[in-house]
């Protein structure tokens, strides 16, 4: 269970540090405890030290290994315009297995997401949505998903096989989103968006 690493991909702002830092730290700590990873606190303190010196909006990525080793990479990051809409398609050959609790943690175990991404060329879809073995909508390869219904955002439950995304958690905690099982038909009949903590919410357009 330790032949993989834990990942946190975050947005860092000059003078502001890590966006949603408390939730990122909580997710990392929770995963480290449950999966038996050492060195979580030291790694997180190193992230905060890096973030304190940022001079521009940046993508900050932490990779923590089971023995406590960690790597931090920082690169400039430009946010998409507010009216940006990503084209998305639903994977037809690749599915998530909702019985695997590891899917709730952000790790380097990316085979199923990479397989879904490979079903379509980048120019044919900017994100791919995965269903689980029951045919329920779960998430994108790098994003959580939110449909718009009656003024509320609805997002699939973790029990569907979803990652506990930091943006997702933030929206639920602020009561801007709630949990509901979502079907492919819901994507066809509702407006929806996708997003993660690095990019924020992005409008999405379903392609067939």
C-alpha cells in the first residue's frame, strides 16, 4: 500500500500564500494518517515556507512519499478567464470502481484517469468525465464535477468513487454545494461546471 505517493496541487499567491491552505493541510494529514505516511508535518511546513516567498501566482505541487521524503515544485500559473468553458466528454471504456477507498485520496495512482484521458485527443475534449461501475457520474480526470440545480451546486458523493477535492470540500463547507448522486442524463439536462483548487470553477460544455 505504499508503492505510491500523496499529491497536493495548490495555487499560491504573492503575499497570500496557499489558497485554501487549511483544507489542503487537512486532506494531506488525513491521508497520511490513514495510509501510514510519515513526515506530513515537515513537508507541509516546507510548502508554507516556499509559499511565503512567492512573487507571482504559482502552481505549487507537493509529493510526499511513504518514508517521509518529499518534493516541492513551483511554477508560474495563469488563471483562465471567467467566461472560459471547457469541452468535456464522458469516458466510454474506462470506469471507476466505487468499492476502492483509495480513490478518495489524491495519490500518484493515476492509471484509470490516464486511461480515460487517452480515450480522446486533447483537441477533442479538454476534460474527460468518468462514471463508476453503476453508471453514476463521478468526476473528471483532474477535476470534481458540479451540476447546477435550483440555485445550488450538486456534486457526487465520495461513495460514488470520487476524490475528496479541496475545492469540492470548500464549496460544501460554505453551503454553496451539496452532495447528490448524478446520472449521465443529468449532464445532458443541466448546466454544470468542473473545477479544482488550483483552477477554481470552470464552466463546462458536454460534447457527444
